C-alpha cells in the first residue's frame, strides 16, 4: 500500500497537476472566514482591553509616592506649558489641554497622531496639602508634586511580619 493512499487530502490529486487551491472548498471556506474576521475586527486594534478608546488613557501617567509627597508625571510630547491646564478639585487631579495640528488636513495622506482636546482625571487617595501643590513642565513632561499633610505622614505605622509559624494549630 502506498503511503499517499492513507492521506485523504492527497488521494484524488496524486499525479494530477491541474489541481488548483481555489477549487478546494475547505481552502475557500478558510479564506472567507479569515476575511470575515478581518472585516469584523478591523477597528478593534484602536481599543485596548476594557473597551475604552486608546486616547482615553492619554497622556500616559506615572504616580510615585514617597514619605513626604506624591508625584504625578504625565508625558505630553509636542505640547508646551500654555497648552496644558492642571486643576485640583475635591481630591481629584485634573490634567487637560489641547494638541493642535501643525498641518492642514488637505495635505495629510495618513496620520496616527492624536490631535484635539484631552482630559485625564486621577483620584488622589492620599491626604495632601492642596494649597501647596506644585507643577513643572519641561521637555514634554508635566510633573505635579503634592506634599502629604502632617496628619497623613503621622498615620503611617510599620507592621511587623512574623516568620514561620505553625498554622495547623488554632
């Protein structure tokens, strides 16, 4: 028995040089399913997990806590200080502004850059002195420094970690 006789998709085509991939109904089905999924999910690459548009999380931010303060750094490349506004309202840090296009739409063939208004709201869970909040803008980085209140720093308590204990006894 020839080994090719055991392979179902190769039996009818042995010695046949006129077989075309387009004639195979399974390959046609496979191509059509790929095309269908490509068409349906084409716009989903602009939405990260969670379903929010990608720009809903722009600008990218970083929060660093020290013993004395909380620093929020936002990446705002291509913007200037006059394009950004920072507000502190009821324990929420608001960073908003607008990025304006440098070129008119008629000359633009393709663009993945974001233009327009943006706003990020960050709830501040720490007790900070809102009247001493300071913001600096340099090289496209906005840094907001919020000093912790004296009450917040005094409430920190170190908790001892106990080593191996027999947990089977109650």
